[in-house]
C-alpha cells in the first residue's frame, strides 16, 4: 500500500490491532482509520523525566517514579480482601507497593532481587507511605529511555481496559503507526504566512510532539499549534457560512415603521425601555431593513426584558404586512407569553393566536384556517408550530425562546414556513453565554446582548446555609408567608437514591408538610414524573396564590412567572451547576418586593462546590456567573451544545484558550475580507483543507 494512503487505512490493518481490537476502538472511541488514531490526542502527560528517591518522599508527594528492587512479596487476606504487599527498596530506603486487584497475576509476574521501574501515586495512611496499584516494569535500556520522557495518557473506557486495549497498548499502536508514516503523509494545512506570523511548528512536527514530546517546550509548541488550527478552521467555517447567508439568503425587507410599532411604543409601552433594549432594537431594525435575512441571537439575563424586544420585532413584521410567531419549549412558558403579549396589545387591531399539542379537533382546525387566511397576526405556541400542517399566509419573523431546548432540525423547519423568502429568525436565551462560547457556538449569527436590568428591580439577596440551620430557614419562611409572599423549595432528586446521600424531594415534602400543616398552609408539589395535567394543575394553584409553598424539582427552572414569589430555597445546592442555580434564582425577584435565594448544603463540600456557592452569593450578574461556570467545568452542555457537535474539540479548551480563539477569529475574518472565496494561490492550502473537511459537517449552523 502506498505510504500516502496510510492515514486512510482501516484501523484493523495496523500491526497489533486486528478485527477484535478494531471493533472496540470503533465502538468506544470512534477510531475507524489510522488517521483517527493519530488525531486522538492525549488528555494529559506523566512527567517521567525525573526519578525520585524513596528517602526524599513526603506525604505531600504526588505522582512519583522510582528505580529499585523487589525484596519481599506477601499475599495477605482472603477472598475479596486479598491483597499483594511488596517491599520495594532503593539505595535510600524501603516502601510498600500494594495491589488489591489482580494480586495473583502480579505476584507471578514479579521476581525477587530484580530491578524494576515503578510509577504511581503516593498514598499516606497513619504516617506510612505506600503506592497502590503502581505501573511496574523490569528495567531495560529501552524502558529507561522511555521513562525519561513526558508519557502520553489517552482517554479510555472500562471496556477498553478490560479487553486489553489500555493506555500502554494505545501508546504502542501509535508508535507502530509513526514507524510506518513519513512527514509528507501528514500534509500541512496552514499557509506559510500564518505559520511564520504566529511562530508555529509544522503540522507533522506538532503531531509527533503532541504524542511523544521530548521536552516540555516541544509539548507546549505542539499544543499551541494544534489548538490554533482547530479553533481557526472552526471560525473560518462559521464566518464563511455567515457571509454566504448574508450574500445569498434574502429576507423580506421591513422598510416601514408604522402604526403597530409606533402606536405600541407611544401609547401602550408600560415602562421606559432600558438603554440596552433600545440599542438591541436599533441593531435588529437595521438588519430587518437591509434586505438580508435577520439571523440574530438575543441573549439577556433573567428579567432583562427580552420578551418586550421580541414583541416589538413582531410589530415591525405586522407593519410590513407579515405575520409573526413565537415558539417556546413548554406549554406553561408558551401560555405565559400568550397571556402577556395579549395584554400588551389589548385594544390594538391585532389578533394573537395560541397553538400547542393539547389543542385538537375543531378548535385546532379553526386556528389553522384563520392562520392560513392571515387573520391571526401573531401565533404563539410550542413545537406544534413547526408541524407540517401549520401554514402561514406570510410569515415574516420567527422567534424561538429558550432556543437551546429545541433541536437544530426542529428550528430549521421554521425556515420552510415562508416562500420564496424564509422568515427572519430571532433566537432568545436567558442563559448568559460567555463571549468566547458565543463566538464558537453562534459564530455565524449576529449577537445582541441586553446587559442591563430594568430600573427599580431590587437585587436578589443570596445566602448560604448549612442543613443544621433548617429551623432558622423555616422560621424565615413563616415570616415571609405572613407578609403574603410565596416560596419555592427545589430539590435535585425525585426518589431516594442508594448512591447519593441526599434528601429526596418526597422526604423533603413530608418534612415541610409537618412544619407547615394544613389548613393554615397549602403546599404544591411538582416534578417531572407527574402526568402533564397534574403538573399543570399544581402549577396553576401556585400561580393563582392558592398555595404558599411549591416543593419542586428543576422542572420550574424555566417557565414559571409568579411575581408574588419572593423566596427561592435550593436544597443540596452542591448537586447543581452554576448556570442552573442562576436560572432557578431567576424565578424570584420578579415583583416589587425584596426577594431572597437560600442555598442549603451539607458541611462536606468539594472545592468546586464551595466556589460555585461563593460565586452565587457574591454576584447576581449572569454573565459573570457564566464566565465562572466556564472556568470551573468547561463548556459542558451549556446551551445544549451536544446537538451541534461544535464543541467536540480534540484539543482546544474554551475555558483556557480564549486568547487563541480570539486570534484565530481575527485572522480568519481578515483572510475572508481579502479573499472571500479563498481562491488566491496564497490560500490554496486553506481552500483544499476546508473542502476535504467540509464533508464532515452538515450546514445546520446556518440555522439559528
């Protein structure tokens, strides 16, 4: 087989793999070809450039590499408690190596008096140090040479480890592959001017050093090169898509600002818009009047006034002879939008319709008929809006709220609701997204941010309390209820869990019921396992003020708006992420009264849990919280990113590589300004790589 085809070769044909291991690599790690194996980078490195002496070790020592001899082996205990204890000596002292698993196999493998290399983590118990389950190999010249490097550690799975495809085997396979390929087999994909400008190593050199760096400097240069490459091509692709959409996808030009918009603004708007709302409306108006299709993300913190901006965009559509729709992820949230918007436009010559999956028969048909005739001007509903049987006369703008809860394909269906021009698209989210994440997730969208809360809003007071303070919390709840306020209590679990030592929702409900007995107090309970009708009934009782306390799971995170609710109590706070805690806190603070958020946790908190709680107590700013969340846990599933596949990075880390991302985007934008089609000879490598890689991506990112 020709050398240049090696990276496209199926993985089973690589020496040392075969059909069985190949099947495991495909299933567990999506490694199908030799090229996939090469681009499956290590996630960390063991620094084996140093050898430690037993006499120098302390309880603070972590991962260590030792060179010494096995002096004694003892098999202790029986059955499951059986363990192998090995006395290991160098010229400075003696320590124990212990195996709890595979003890019999290890005992057969080791020989007394033979010199070994040992690598593992120091464990200290009662002042005595040992290394449980170390890596151990007889000393050879090749072994010592390999030990004196930064050794790659690859992500693995339990199945791979059990079936004999562990990290050691993966290292060996990659070495075998490197023996077969030459530098030309790893083609360069960046033009010389970028490599020189950023002082990057060649691609083939970077890939060799990312697996087997000879020194820390080599590793750092390889990481910088490969991180830049990954982020640069992502930004180049997203920015090309945005240019293509702007140039080729025309929108209905909204040239008029007429009676609907001006009448509402002058006579019906119940409050003065904030400066941020005015700025965002101006940005949207410019897009709508340009003749290109609006494709904009509107993000703003809880309570920042996105809905009123969305309504005013819909009124622009009406002024230009078009219909508008707003799609929300839950029936509760959709109903709230319907009621709120209907009240806003009451007395105006505007018909607002509502459609959800629960509306059936003649009632549904009547709505569909009126919609097709154009007699319904604004349609609000759930994902029922995207069904094929929903036809508009002339849909001008489609707005999705809490858009991360809709799949990309679902949102794409809205594009087909108007011909020949697709409707303008505005997507809204109350989950503030760090700028670096927004640049990546929504790199082909315009982004508007409402970063200002309406005047007069009182900041929610957030405190942290331990479980032992529960009686004080109950007393505070009674004071608030006496003032006519309502209270949420949120739990992370629905049923008792054997693996998590947490108070379940049902246990919590019983204890609250005991402390707040009927008939003096009324309590609602809501969780995801309830039937929709029962859930809605309990929600409505709370909304109407018939119950003072709602005990719930995170089902109330989005879509409950009760201005009279002034206290949010979050149980087992350590089990929630920052973004979710902030969303839950946003359920209160919606009225004129001072609101409170009480975070209740146990005493045993991890460092990360403590940081999350401290962040919540310190600030109400959603964007600050989002940045802290990104740093604490990486992008994770913020904004449902699993649906896009964009964040499945091989090596880049948005929390740590913000500067590289910024540089990558700036260079990509500059290149496209000068050469939009990448047709200049100087950019031939970029064009070729984009075309070969483009087949891997579906252009869903065109869809908001």
